[in-house]
C-alpha cells in the first residue's frame, strides 16, 4: 500500500495525472488503476472527478497527510540503512555532454540515488574531448560520452548504440506518405541543433553526403525546447532514438518516422573511467551499477 500512497501523494502535489505521469514515468492509465486500487482497499473515495480535474475529498486530505508521514518515515529508514552501509561517504563527480545529460544520465542518477539516498553526486557538462581530458586528469571519476574512446590509461565500456530519427508533428503532410526517404528532407522546414554541437556536425555531414539542403527555421541545443516548438512551427527535426520515449511523443503529439539512411548516424554511448586502483569506493560503485543497467555490454572494454 505504501507505493500506492506515494503515487497518490505525487498526483496531489502535481495537481494532474499528466504531470504526475511524467514525474513517475508511468502512463496515465497505470496511475488511474493504482488510485482505483487504493480507493478499493480503503473503501473510500480520495478524489472527486470533475472532468479532467481532480479534487481531494475530505478523507482524501487525511489520506494525503498520512501519505506524507509515511514518506518521511521511509526516507529516514533509507537514510539509516545508507549510514549502516557507509553510503554517507559516497561522493562521485561525473561528466557528460549537454545532450547526454538530457538523455542518458537522468535515469542513471535516479536509479543510483534510490539505492544510495545520502550519496553526493556532482555533475559537470562539457564537450566530449573535455570530458575525456578531465577523466584522464582525474578531475572526474567517470564520464558518459556519445563516442567510443581509445585513450591510454582509460577504460571505455560501450553502453548502447543510438541513431537519429525523423520526428514530425502528428498531422504533418509527410506522415501520409507510404515511405519517407532522405530526398524528402530537401527544402523541408526543420529545427536543428546549434552549430558546434556534436549532433549538428552529424546532421551537417549527413545532409552533405545526401545532397540535402533543409529549410532551417531555428537552431538550438535543448532537446526539450526543440520538442515543444516542433508542433507550433509545423517543422521537422532529427533527434536521437534513445530520447524518443513513447510518453514524450504522445504528450507532444509527435511521431517518429524511420528512414533507413538515418542508420548511418549510429553512435555508441560509452562510460569512461581511469584505472580501478585510482578510484574511490563510491566511484567504483557508480561504475558497477551503471554497467549493470546496460548489461548487454557490461564485459566489453576497449
């Protein structure tokens, strides 16, 4: 019941199923089922449904106060366990590019902090070569980069392969085509990455090889900003497949379209770190748990 109470509290705090769905990484139907199950177990209604709005009932407010007390007790309990294990000594400094920070790092940080709630994580952004240099110079414990690195004294563990996908608003004319190919991107209104970013270099190289000149309407380096602007600008974009989670596409009324030629933009995201002998216990734990999450490549090192 504790998990359902925590979900209930999050819905109250976010004031909507949609926002709570994003925070909890659960679909809205799944959240609705959890609340219905909780109401059945308690035998009372927690919300009054008024269209899309949810209003707490009188008992719902009491249940919310109880859920907060339970959450606080649970956090104290986790902190006690962490202190018992010595996790309060964990401190890890990580490096990542801005794009990696927006795609790969958030779920890794969430998973690590759930296991080690008192750990201290420091995140530093930079270009790939800057992250590699900082790891080599031991200014960072580990880095996550969109590349395979061959550098003396560094270990490089591939985590996953990724490539760009064409993303369109739900009612874009290209959606009705039986098949979309690269030629159709010529003259197409697009929002693309800012000059100097790795993804911009990737798309520029791709367009040059294919002889494509898109109609570039905007340039920016924020995935979130691009996603939010595509529908209003009625433009297309190219985004890494790893970022295009189903909930993200549905919430923004977007569709990802597969173009075989875009497989040429394949890129391997990797974890890099120095020799294990020079790493702290906390850094070793981060590295082990990150490899564990991406187990298919866990034993391959370059």
